């Protein structure tokens, strides 16, 4: 008998596989239950009938494959079965008296396959009549599997590089970062005839900027749009050379890794004496940053997404726009991580309606949106691209096609990569996937009226235009 506080499990030695992975999995499970708060959810879910199948109507994977293993409640049952057997008194006593289910290597492999087919988009939660969060179960199962080294290599390598290597998931060194930003400054100078800077290590700035670091390699227009936005609105911001990556793949598979990465963000803001975290266009980077109060304590810096900042400036009349509007039909993809809970849905739409002549909605949208097909970190696993863009991406491709849009705005680094591949693999060659700040770059009027009285400093402008209690992580 192995024990961890009130949680215990019992396995006959002869039932364990040669690799001993089941024992290690159960030890990890016991530790998580002892030191975390997952037991509250699992106690509830395990006592309910989680097999009604109502969730199939919302699962885009099941609606494509029609395979029972892709039914969300059946997938959750894989972990709940282990919990009932080894971590409830009834399960332990039943096994002693009558035998039955024993955790094996084969079962663990089945779990790994099932839980990495799921993108954890959480659409199924809204359809469950019992309120079971199957996405939460997927996350916990992945964490436990990671503790026995069952984890996709792409996620493992990215996190290792961020925590032990150069310090970011794309392995971009500081000289490379500076070179990229200097090049973009030159581009902005040619485009607008004014000096627009990417500031580095400026202490006491209001915002410390954390985009998905891959933007520095792949999303030049998004970054230039960010810099232009801060320039015309007089925003006080900086990029920290100690940590400049908003990506947090721990969110996809391990609370332990997620906490370490979140603490790196907090440490960088405090090193620079910044006031707030400004997250770039990235859904999962924003959602993981919302855990900053959890790990940072009562004095943790508030978190603002760059779309929220842009919307606030638009509302305040501090965003000068050209008379011309974006031509061509535009639609908007809601990234699951910022839209599923309804936190960021209306702000981007109000901006797009202000700068586009022909904006149309996808159906469904907002908190009911379809996942891009690469959520939960699966977008980083290139060897499963046919699965991502075919089985998972087909419904998204059909949704985009139905809008007739030329531009699909996807304010998330992972969604952009996935949707570009979805469009490429599903014959949507005329569709262009862009960020919201890509379009703002086209319509912001640099020579427009000043955004604040000349006697105010940048810091004062920022403080005056953004109350501390608005759009932060506490709302």
C-alpha cells in the first residue's frame, strides 16, 4: 500500500508492468491530489454518470471521425476510472473483494493517445448537462502522463528550451531579438516617415511586453502594428531582454511547468519595475498570464491583452485612424483560450467594425466558436498535420469558406499557424490569415491629431487612460 495523505492506492506487485510506469503514474496522481485541489472536481465527476454522450454535439473531432473514443465523456472516463479504482474507498474495497480493473502500460498508452487527440477547446463543457469540464480532465491526464515521460517531443523540447536553454521557445538570442526589432524600426521609418521604436529594458514602464516569441520570426506586421499602436497612443512600454516570451506550453500539459514559466514573467516585470503585463496576440499566452495572481500573490502585476489596450484607446478617442477602411471581406476567429470564457470577445469586433468596410461573422462564434483544430499545443506537433488540418480542421475550413472572407483575423500565434495550414490543405488559397494589429497597421494615421496634451509624460498618459482596476486579471 502506497500512501499520500488521505489518498492511497493499492496494486498487487505481480500486476505491475516491467517498466513500472503504472506505479509511477499512481504516485504522481496521489501527489497531485494531496498538494493540489483537483480532488474537488474529481470527487464530483467520479460520482456522476459521465457517459450520456450529450457532449458529442459540440465536439468537432467526434463529428468528423464518429469514433467512440473521441466522445468527450468516454475520454474523461479513462481517468475517472483510475481515480475511482485507486483513490476512493469504494473502489479499493471492491478491488480487494472482487478484483477487476488494474492499471497497465497498455492502458496508459491508450490514455496518451486519447488525451492528445483532444485539443482541450472546452466546447463540450457547455453541452454537458452535468457541467463536467472535460477539458480540465484532459489537462490533468496530460500532466500525470508527463510525469511518467509520456509527452509529445515538441512540447517537451519547447519547455526545456524556455526553462534551461536560451530562455524562449524559439531559441532566439538577445542579439537576434535586437536585430529583428532594428530591422522592423527601419521598415516603420520607410512606411511612415517617423521614428517608431521597440524600447528595450526601460525601467518603470507601465507595460512590459510579452508576445509569443515566434512573432519575432514570423509575424512582422503584427509586431509593427503593436509598436505603432503604442507610439500613436503614447503608451509607456518596454521589452525585457531577460524574458521576452509570452508562450507557456506548460498550460497544455503540466501545472508544474506552467507555474515555473509564469514566475519567470513575474520576475522580469519586477526586475524592470514595470506595472503591468502586456500580452501580444496570443490566446494561450494570455490565458496562462491570467494565472499570474495565482502564482504571484496579492501584489502580482495586472495582465492586459494588446487587443484590450487597443480597444480602450479606440473608446477613449486616442486612436487616430485614416479615412480609408480595409477593403475586402473580413471575418474573425475567436481563439478558444481568450473567448471560451467570454473574457475577450467584443473588443476585437468593435475595432474591426471601425476599420473594415465589410465585416462578417463566422457561425458559430464567440464562446461557441469552433476550435482552429490545433489547440492544446497540438499545432506544434508537425508530424500530425494531416490529423490537425483534416480531421480537426475540416469543419473550420468549411466555416471560413461559408463567410466568403478574404481576411481571417486570428489574434493568436498558434491559431495563425494552424489556420494557414488548414486553408492550404483545404483549398482556401485566396484566404489570408492575419492578426488584428496587421490590419491596424494599415489604417492608423501617424500624422493624426495628438493623443494627449503635450505637457503630459508617457507614463502619465498611460496612467490617465487606463484605470488599474479595468481589464486586469482580477475582474
